[in-house]
C-alpha cells in the first residue's frame, strides 16, 4: 500500500533536510578553516606544538601541517557544495570529515584540546550529513 505525504508534511521534511545540510556545511567550513590554520601553524613554526616522546604515531610536524592544510582546504571547498545542496558534496563531505577525524585523532598528543574540538565538529558534520534523507516525493 503506497502512502502519500501531504504537501505540508513534505515541506516540513524538506525544511529539516535543508537545515541539516546547511548546518553540516557551516560546521565543515568552520572546522576546515581551523584545520587550514592549524596546518599553517605546523608548517611555519613547529614550536607551537608540544611533542610527546614515545608516541606510537610519531610524524614530522611539517608533514602533519601539510596534511591538515590540504584536508582543511578540501573541507572548505566541499562546504561550498553543501551550501548549494549538491549530492556529491554530501558524499564527499562524509568522506573528508571521516579522514579528518582520523587525522585529528592521530595528532592528539601534539595539540590535544584543538584535536578533540575538531573531532567533535567533524562528528557533528558526519551526523548531519547522514541523517538527511532524500525526499522521494520532491523534485
């Protein structure tokens, strides 16, 4: 038995989907900008970061800086796609946010508070992008 949604119900679902996509776009933009700044800090001056001896995932901070800078720039670019509600941006946004969660996890010993803050921002972004369902009755 096929059910049809009333126009008001469809408008409510569309508004919720638009709101969550916009939320994810803003979160991805903010977190991406923070990662770009973090990358610049690591590339320009390694003294900003605390080094932890005997850390399993020890990397050169300049390399981490470039990784953070490139992923952050990609996050900012994808956020513009989310502002225009592109499907590709939702898919790529989840992927970029997941990669940045991993990158921030691996860099916790170097900058713990910032890493944990960005992990939370990217987790909210992934949540917002995954809970939005396409409206089967929409355009």
